[in-house]
C-alpha cells in the first residue's frame, strides 16, 4: 500500500488540539505529597559510581526489601539506585510507580510484582508475565525496558520491572472533558487492533482488555499493558480455562455463559465494547452482575440462536431460553454519537457478535475500511517503522506485523515447586541483565520507597482472584 502525497505535514501532534494531554492527564493519581521528591541519585550521578543502598546506613527494611548483590568482581558495575516518585496505577496484580532512572534521568514506570512466591500458581503466573514483558517487541504493546537486580536468592521475594512511562490511559481520556474526534477514535482503535494482532499471532490471549489497560501519550501513541491475566492459547478444547477473567463490562458472552474453553475472540469482544465506548463516551454494557451483563448484551444483539449456546453452561442456557425472545436492536448504535457512521457501526457489529466463531478476528478487523485513515495517520507521523526522506515518506512493507515466533510456555510444565520457580526466575533475571547497562536497584532507605511498600501491601491484601493454569 502506498500513501502517495502523505508527507510529514500531517500533524499527529494536534490530535489533542490546543491542550497538553500530558499536563491534564499525567499520572492522574491522588497526590501523595511525594510528587516533588527528587530522585536521590538523579541524572547528575555518573553511571557506574552510584551510591550503594547498603552504604546509606540502617539495616534495610527486612526481607521484603530488595538488597543488591554484593559485587564479587570489580568489573561488575555497582547497581544504580532508583527511588519511586509516585504511584500511577494498579494492575490486576501489582502496583505501578513513576520513577526516575538515575542512569539517564529518564522518567520510567516501575512495576512491583508482589507475592511472587506464595505458591506455585502465583509463581508460574508472575514468571509468565515477566517472560511476556521481555518477549514483546511491538510499538503498541508495553514491554520491559529493564528488570531490577534481584537480591541473593534467600531474600528474593519481589520482582521490579521497568517499562516505558506513558502519560495516561484510555479510561482517563474517555471520562475527561477532552474532545475525542473521529480521528482520535480511528487512530486509537487502529493501534489497539495492531497490538492485539501481534499478541494473538504470538498465541497470547490478553484476557483483560479494558480502557484502563490501554496506555496513551499526548501524541496519541497507544500501548496495551497489564499481562497479569494473560496466558497462552489453549489448543485442546477439552482443557478447562478459568472464567475469572476480563473486567465484567468488557467480558465476552461466551465467558459470561460459563464456556470452559475460549480463544482470542474474547479480546476482540472487549475491543468492540471499547470502540462503542470511545464513540459514545459511556460504557456500552454497564451491568451490576454477570446475569444482567448478559441481559444487556442480548437486549442489543437479540436472543442468540441455539447454535451460539452450544458451549454455555446449563444455567446460562436456561436463563436465555426461558426469557422473552428479543429482536436485535443494533440500529441504536447509530445514536452513540455523530462519529457512529455506517462504516463505524458496520465494524462494530462485526466485533460485537454473540457467537465467538463468527466474530471478526483482530487481524481481519484491521482490513476494515474504517481503519484506513487511522493506519495512514499512524504511519505518517507516529510510528517507528516508517521514516521520512526529503522526497517524502518511506513506508514499511508490513504495516501490522505479526510476532516473529509464538510465545513459548513449555518451561511451565517442568516447574514443579516454588523453590525451583524461584531459582528459575532468579536465573532468568540475571541472564536477562547480562551485558546491559549498569544494573538498577531500589533505594530502600527513601521515604518514597517506604510509601511504595505500604501501598503495595494494602493492595496485595485486596487482590484475591482465583488463580488458574
Ligand atoms: Zn510505520
């Protein structure tokens, strides 16, 4: 595909005209009083000569506080300290903080993965997420920039991952008074599907696609984040999968109906709900309970045919069949907003299909004409894959690349104990860091870090999701 005549004059930076999304949305977290806390070592500290946390006095904060390795060899660089600045959000599992990388003064996001070694299931889940974050290489998928140096294995309790810091997320944008034009919606939806195609091509189901897990910058760059519930696709339909996935408003009907095996179509459903939410600026199916959620879906799509209920559990099937027969009322989608054009509603209706087997795939959705303008805009001035020369723009050969290889999870079968998992994760992080820059670690003495630990503990006690394979 050639975009002749599309030069750099297309101003993507103006997608939020007259305002600075960064200032309006940046961090968005309640003030902790720590926002202005400067980084202790800061950009001025020369790399390679950082202060050592253990040299700051005090005995550290107990086993939960990461301690650096002692440096056995002089050629091994000392770890640079990293002090959390302020919290920016909570994922399905873990807390995210905005921090300053002392090596270059760059603001990055620090995610703490707590309670890693409580049991084998959480150990596997965290290792999976960690490996995924290190596996991803796609502009619309958040990946690990670095992993903090773990302490010696006896004190190894938590994992800290550094990712790129994004300014806001789609939930905050949708509920803000910020104008959302059709151009915004197209370029956001294009990037969501572009990232999703990559994930699905790697055999990964995200299982918690929602506006809060779609990070955005003021230039409208979007990245899918939070892989705490992600897993590899299950090819064997006889293997049961958990239904404790996806925030209810974005949960696909097959999951609501207790289907024991599902695939990547559940993520496409979530994207359809988000597409409608971008158009209407309100949650499409906002129910109080899973049953009511299913009722709202059938109010819009009509009573599903029996063939779409094949995998439903007995109770869900009975609920649908004993209710009144509902005709579809899809025409209400045109009333979402002025942006709900025929093309938009057509694509929306291909995503919001009750039967997952008939729902459009993420990859096919990208071919829908509604997304042509989003693709053009993205590759004209937002992407990393195309570039400009004096005579115009040189476009990449593959606008929506798939993963180079599937994500491998074969290691999980050989993971049989928490201790073995601890060793494997420790080795994985250590090997991942080899040959990289000065390793980073937390400064456990800082006031900000103590707040970080407390907020994490508070959050951890609230997380009690059922775990699964
Ligand atoms: Zn490009």
